[in-house]
């Protein structure tokens, strides 16, 4: 019988290790086992170095979990949309003859 925390041998990828996931919106960090590739490392609360992977949104910043709605625009998508919408000319209404 497996206890919580025990893993079966030889079923996980070799890259399976603890990774720090950092929420770019809230700054909250989570230490979770993952196979995601990361180029940076940072020190965790236990003093050990772990790979760091940045995410745009997590449970710490998602409106469903926080109960607050806010616009998250890390890539400038909202501004691009507003510029396109402002530049678009309204179509003239067709008149019936």
C-alpha cells in the first residue's frame, strides 16, 4: 500500500522534480513537482535552489478564487484591440429602396 508522498518506481519522467511556480500578477510562489523546463533558479523557503517557472495567472490571482475581477494584460493585447477598434470605420447602414 502506498502512503501519501510515496511514488511508484520507474513511472515518472527523469525530469520530474520540484519547481517554483511564480505568479507574475500576484507575486505568489508555489513549490510543486513538475516536468516543465525552466532556465532560471531561485532559493525557496527551505534554503534550497529550485528551477523557477513564471505563470501569468494562478489560483492566487484568478478572479474565480480571489473574488475580484481585474484586467491582466502582460502582452499588450487589450491596447492592440482598442487601437484596432478605434481605427475601424463604422459601416454605413443600408437603406431599402
